[in-house]
């Protein structure tokens, strides 16, 4: 038997450490070459680590949520060969959001593995129920947590590759708020804040701690805009279906050149504000792992259908974990929309180091006084939506924020201007 140490490779982002967010193996498990060992997370990417050799896991580096230095041992594997095995170059880990670089592990001595479990003389066919459960892939920690919650794993649809993770349990609970463990009472649980959720917590805390936020909200009549959207969808069935968001993004991009202080990033350490010419629009997207912000590059150059296609593509990439590091960085201003859940008004938190974030809210129908065409007024049912904006008061004045939203309001209440050259 030989010992093989798989060191955490340099994953090509200039980082010194990464966080262990999930283990796919435990001590005593047998792995084959290219089997998944663990998921680790950098600032931008979740990276899948695969075994470069076949053998039995002798030791693992630490628990989920712990930080591990680049080059430190991740796992030690007892291989099937005799003697001390020379390490082969480690395969490139699979990256869900950024490219990575290979790193070769080094062999180290390690305590012997636990004795193998006895093997039955003749294989016994499992019962039908056991066969059904055998198809559900999940780590022991996920299985234990699901058991404590009283959730049958076969009720959960995994977000990727057929393996159920903690994020899938979180998503199940989020969308099944009335779910109760057997007995009608939800049991208490402690969920460690790790991975994407910890990154979100840290970023939001830094944003609120360092940025003096102010918010401004304006009501807009989007009746004509909704009519235009319906007409465009009816007339272009062969193109991506338009939601309200591409129309709003086009309005934002039309107005931002007149308000360059909003399409900006602030380096508070250097005391420099960079006002960007291009609109690289961040799009806050809810995923099973938490909130992510994929970026629509050069949004100002895209037409409505190109925006609709890019919104759909980036949202899907963020949700299934295939978004690249470039697609998750470099935004100059962010839009956050909860669609029909948007509420009457929101006060979104700025996506640091940007200086502004825009939040369209839910469309509601209410009676309003409108011109009757004869110099008077009449009461009519109108579709209304509030637009919220939060800004960094260190570099954006309230007048600028209000003036920008009023310019957007003029465009969306006169939507022919959005499609005019």
C-alpha cells in the first residue's frame, strides 16, 4: 500500500486560501480516479476537487466552513500499489465560476486506514425501498440534516449533477415554508454560515458599514409600457419573450450618460471615483446557493431582444453554477428586481464598490385622474410601479439621484422614446 497526499492546488486567482464548502467523501471511503472529493470556494468561484488516484481516504483536511491554504494537504489517500507512491500531477479541478491551474500533490506518511468492513460470502439483493434510496446522492452531513428536518431526500430536486447539497435543502425549505417535520412541528436546526452565504453576509455587512446609503422612490405609470411590451411580444413570436426588465434596462442605459456619477465605482482607499462610459449592468439573481450578480456587458449597445436573451442566459448560468468569474465581476451599476414579489418600495443595499443600485418594484393597478382629451380629467385604471434607487452619499447627491429617476420616468411613461433611434 502507498500513501498519496492531494494538496489544494493554486486555482489561478491570486488567492492564498479557499473555503471548504462541501465534502463528498469521509475517512474510510473508497474513491476512484476522477471521483469528486470536495467543493472549495474562492471569492468568485466554487471549485470541484477530484481525486487524481484510486484508493481509500485516510484523512481529510477539516470541516465544512474551514479555510485551507493553497498547497496544504486536502486529503490523504491510501493507494492500491505497494510502497510509497510517487505523486502524479494533479488533474485540473472543475471550476463552476472561474478557470483553475494544476498543482502536483506531495506524498506524506499517514496513519494506517481503518480495517475494511467484512464482506458477505454471497451478495444479497436489496429491498425495493433500499434501491430507490440508493439512487439519491448526498453526503453524510446532508443526509443527517435531512433526517433531523424530517425531509425525505427523494422529495428534493438537486440543482446540479444529481447530488443533493445543503443549498438544495435550503432551497426546499425556502419554497416549502409550511413544511413541518413529522408530528406537525418544525424541529430546531443550526445552519453553519459558509460558502456563498458567508460571502453574501460579509459583502452586505461591508457595504452597510462603509457606505452612507440614501434611498429615493418614485411612482411611475407603466400602463403604456406594458401595452408596448404586449405588442412587441405579439409581433415577434420568433424572438425571446420580453419581460418588463429589458425595457427598464434600456431606459436606464438611455439616461445614465447624463448622470455619469451613478454609473461609477468608488475606490475609497485610494479616494478615486471611476465614472464608466460603458454600462456593465449587474443583475441581482437569486440562486440555490444565495444571491449572485452576473453582469450584462455593454448593456447600452444591446437591443431589447438581445437584453432579454442575455438576462435569461446569465440567470440560468448563475443558478446552475456555470457562470464564469468574468460574468460575475466588473459591474458598474446593479439592478435588483423581485418581479411580482417586489413589494411597494425597496431600499436595496449597494453592491460595493459601485455607488448606486436600482430596484424596480411590483406593478399594481389603481384608479388615477388622467386627461380626458377635452381639457378635463377622468378616472381610469392605470398600472403603477415604484422605482427605488439607493446611492452612496459620499459621491452621489440626492438631486442627482432624483433627477436620474425622473428622466427614467419620462422615458417609461412615453415608451415610444425607448424604441426610437
